[in-house]
C-alpha cells in the first residue's frame, strides 16, 4: 500500500520538473519603462509544429494543465502555459492593462521560444484572452488550418442571467480587488476553493469528481491527475495569486475600467470583426486557407454561465450570417461535466482538442 507521504512525495517530484518552472524577462519598451518578468510551463512533446497556447481560467496559473503532460506527449503536442500577470512569478498589472500586456508577453514569449504558430485554448475566463489573440495576434495561428477551442467560455452575467454573478457585479471594487487574499486563506486551509462566497463560482475547482471515464480515457493517467490535485492547489496558492482579483474585476467589466476586454467589447461585436478580417486575409493570401475553426465545449452542468440563456446567446453570436464562409463554428455539450471539471482527463475533452489540432 502506498502511504499518503509517498503519494505527496511523488506529486512533489512530478511538479518539481523544471519544464513547469521556466522564466524569462522582457526588457523595457516604449509602453513599459521597467523590465517585465514572466514565468511559464513548457511541456508535452518537444516540437515546434504542433504547439498549444493555453489561456487559463480565473486561476491563470501555469500549473492548470500540467497533468496533461503524458497525454500531450502521446499526441505529439507541445503545451505552452504562461502565468498570467499576477500569478506565479509574472509581474502583476491592473485591469485596464491586462489584455494589452498579455498580447505583448505572449508574442514575446513565442519569439523567445522560436515558435512561429500555435493553436489556442481558452478556458472559462481565459476565453477573453484567447479572443483577443484571434483579433490581434492572428498571425500566430496555423497559416493553413487555424484552430481555437473555447472550454466553458466566460459569458458576462448581463447575458447569462446567473444571479449570483450579477450580485458579484454589485460588490465594491475594494472587496473584489482583495479576492486573492481570500483565495490564499481558503486554499491554505485545504478547502480546494470550495467556500460559500458569491465569487466562488469564478474559480474553477481543481478537485476531481468521480464521474464515469469517457471512452478511451486512460485510468492510470486519471488516477495520477486526481492524486496531484491537492499539491497543485498548494503550489498555486503558495505563489503570487494577485491576478485573481485583477481578473475578477476585468471579467465583471466594471464601469471603472471601460474597454478592459479590448476594443471589441463583447462576442456579438467581435465575431463580425473576426469574420471581416478572415475574409480579407483569404482574399490577399495566395495560399489556400481553411476557415478559422472555433470549437466550443459546454459543460452539461454550469453554475458559472448556466445551461440555457448564455449558450443560446453565444451560439447566436457565432451564427452563420455573422461568420460567413471564413469561420467554422461548432459546439459540443460534454456529458457528466461541470464548469470546473470539463478539462479533467476522465472526460476526454483535452484529447479531442489534441486530435483536432493541425498536423
């Protein structure tokens, strides 16, 4: 029998891997008078062709996808997972600057790693960052088969109608802006982010649910992932998590921070911009470009965006009249999943994404 101490030691050994603890420093530039520190994870299959850039959830930590390392290796996929500003060792920035700085740091990081093209995954709140990449860093997607996956994408409470998050939108900035302190307190108490606060739903849980395994899911890999959850939580909360507060303010689109999502405002105004840009790209590029593939994975049960109003609204934003023939949109409701568990290995979503990435 393996003792708890043995299990903890194994988890620490896995997470101590240097691939999960990369660092680089960006020099000052015209928009930033000081250097910018960036921490990230770089793991999976070692290649420069099939690369996944991960835009994490409100917990924008490089650790979130680490348990997919072996699966990524088996599927020939390299994963780049940066700590967003205010997480790990990445320099923190306030809500009005987070999108701009994210775009700058991602482009600089990929240049540093000599990676020319990526596929993109946006999970929960990370979908806002992923959409800005589509609009402003489109040249970083695969030149022939551009692909982006959105997993339980964040939808503002004004469209989702989720009452607890509407209430969160009414809380003062002083409370939301100190959310990271509460997270660290609760995380250090071993509660796995499960506390009765109106903002609790903004933080996808790292705990695993005993749901049935999807066809093809590796039970050993699932068991390993579930054994690592407590140590991953401890690692995240023992580092800087100020970014949680800043991202909570950003995702709620406070009046104090107009335009914090970017120039596009919301999905209903973004999609026509993307479609127009894709049409122009295809008209001026001599090579054959496939439509931009946008694949959305909804959870069967979702306390963050609900299961009816938000889905219908988001689907309508991506309707064919808006996308034209330059964007190919599809969605899937993943059985037995919640907003928090949709990327767990037992549900097969991550493997599906790997298989959909261009070869």
